[in-house]
């Protein structure tokens, strides 16, 4: 059977179907699921038989020294040629390290130095035979494929190189595991390889009933910028059944909706994330204003004004890029002569450009009274008054606060005791009091 590496924008389903002859034997740890005529399994990589030298290089060196020189640890009765790997926490480990150091200082080179311990991804795709040769060189490294993919992500390797490794794994094991598909998806999303994202999405939806948060987030991000952006909304709805989606998940879906002129949907998602106390990212709100420059709609204009109010009420200060988007949107409103200028506000709070004064952060007596009543009602009293205290104790506390002058510093003794792990909590509370 001839094996060939498929590069470019090929379909991963074809890659997997080409290796239906390499189905691993069913074991108790395998959970097979059928896809066409191919059986996928979620088993771990099959172990390869290794000799004593393959277990640990230091063991092989000790064995050869015993054979050649006839000098071992015979006085202690220990067998230095034991096939067990060297454990730095085992009994006698310090003595072995000292003897290894003496042996190396006499000019002997440790065999472990001949093995490559730093994985470096190739610059071009490799055949399965070439990958197999590299795996043999890294015989002491566990989970070679996962570590190699981690290095590919760090170096942002070409997708074709990563795909050649997947082809080698599929040829050897007859399967590609979930973890490798997720790592391959990271590369595809970072490089915006849309067709590859489609392939991974289709494969994972068929093979796995559910996806974890990382895979769902990657697929949402990759699909939102494509023609299949509505499938990202399906993944978002599935995620809502388990957890509250992150601001990145919402932001990706909002970006996809705005790119396709689905204004109502984007605004709905934005209000939904605010209702769930998910703080939107600045770049998500910036997309609204970038889109508003090309749309003349009264409803969308009111939504943009509400975003500006959200920034003001929550004291969120946009960056320079976001500020330029807001400026350009105001200047693009038809029939309104807005003009934005970069300025520096004076210490008095007055803007030298428009001569307006900024809103003061100092509370008026009325605002302070509203805040005080809100704190007493929602924080101190709460909805479970009888669990925390009694109404009589709460009245005594309120009378005590009203009779005392304003406090500069308030220390919560119970919370202080909670974070101090060195001392007894009761002693900490007594010290604070």
C-alpha cells in the first residue's frame, strides 16, 4: 500500500480514511466509534518494547562499566545494571550521583548527552518514515507528538508541517487523538486557515459527542471570520448549556454578526453578555463603531450611544485605536457636524478644546445618602438578616455608626484572619481588634 502525504488545503477526512487498514486491536481502555468504514478509538499510543538501554541512558553506562572493568557496587550488594530507571528520590540516589560525577570527571561522557532532548520542529513537511526516525532519536521523550505540536505552536510552524505529523500518527496508530486535533486547530486558527478549520470542525463533530471549552472557543473564533459564521452561534448555544461563555466567545460571535450586517443579532448578543455580567472587551465594542461608519440606521445609532454610556458609567477608558474609531464614527454621522480633537484636560477639569467641564467624581449629599442606604440594605442587612444577626443588633449597629465621626479606615477582622495562615485565626482577630 502506497502512502503519500497530502499537503495544502486537503480534507482531513480523506487523510483518515486512507488508513482504515491500521485499526488498533480493541482493548478494555478503547472506546470505538464508527465513522463510515473506519473505526476511531480514543486509546493511548501503543507502547513499544524497549531494552534495558532504552529505559535510561545512565543505566546502560553503569552496566557497561561493570562488564568492562569488573568494578561494581559489589561491597554493598547492589546491582548497578538494574533495568529500572534512575530515581533521584530513591534511597542511595546521592551516592549514585556522586559516582556518576566521578566517572564523568575522569573523561567519560554520559550517554544521555548523545540523545536530543530539545525538540525543534522541521521547516518543511516530512514523510512518515522521516518522522519515525526522529521519534527513535527521542526515545527518552514521552508523548513526542504532543511536545512537537507544542513547539510548532510556539514557532508558528506551517500547517503543512503539522499535517505531515498527523499523517505519520494516523499511519502508525490508525487514529488521531483528541488532544492532537485541538493542538492542530490552534495552528489553523492562528494562521486563519479557513478550509482546515472546516475540516477539523467536521471531524470533531462526528467523532466526539461533546467538546471541551478550549476546542469550542477555538472553533468559535475560527468560524466567526468565515462564511460558516452561523455555526459559531450553534457552538455558543451549546456552550451556554454548561457554562457562561467568555467575553472572547461573545466577542467572536458579535464580530461575525457585524461583518455580515446582522445588526440586531450583534446587539442582542451584546445585551445578553451584559445581563450575565460578562465584561465586553474593548476591541469588541470598537467593532460596533467601525461598523457604524458604514451604516446609517437610527436603531444602531442608539445602540452606539448606549455603549458610550456604558463606558462612562463603568469608568472604562478606551485606548487610542478605540478612541479613533469613536471619533471617526461621530464625524461620519450624516447631517451632524461633529469634529474630534486630541486634547489634554486641565487640572480644573475643563477641556481646552470645547471649554466644557468634566463630570465630578465627588458625591453630592443626596448621592451619598442613596449610596449609604444601598449599602445598608443590600450588603449589611441583606436578605438573610436572621442568619447573620437579629434586627435588634442591626439597629444597635446603625445607631453606633450614626453617633461616631466618619471613619478613615475600616478593617474587616474576619477577612484578615482568613488570609493569615501562619497564626491561629482567633489570635489574628484579637490582634486586629
